[in-house]
C-alpha cells in the first residue's frame, strides 16, 4: 500500500507568502544627529543631578526621538496588525517602561550607577527603534 504525503496548509501558506513591504525608508535609517546630541546633553545633565526639570527635558527629547523613529515606519500596503508593526510597538512600550524606571530613580534622588544603568539601557532601546 502506498502512502501519499499530505501537504499541510501550514507549509502551503508559508510557501505562498510574499515578502512584505519595507518598513524603513533610507532617509530615517539613523537618529537625527541634532536630536541625538540633545539627548546626550540631557542624559548627562540628569546623571549629574537628577531634578524634575531635567527629567522633563529628557522626556521631551525621548518623545521626539520616538516620533522621529515612527515617522519613517509608514508601510505602503501592510495590514494594521502585522508582525513588523507589533515588534515596533513592543520596542516603544519597552522605551516607555524604561523611562518610567528612570523617572522613579531620579525622583527618589538616586544618583550614580543606578541612574546611569537605566539611562544606558534607555539609550540602547532608543537605538533599537532606528534599526
């Protein structure tokens, strides 16, 4: 008796999938240098002396960096809940969580290693948004 190999709908669907549109235009492949310099300046100021004013300034720059990263992610024909968009939103949520941690530590008056560790992690998350 001969057994016929059954094609799974799983493999058929993946074989029929075409590559999706690119999410990144060449113009936004890296963070804007002026905005990144402002971030570094505010990051250093907050690390030196964490105050509410310096924290608010850093939050404004982080918000501008996230908006700059998201402005280049307008897909041409991609569905709203695609995997690429979900990954981007997970990264944005991670930036928001880390900024909350920086806020808690800065308002608690912690200086030194704790704040620098959080700021370094935040910088890495922001860079991930531009990849």
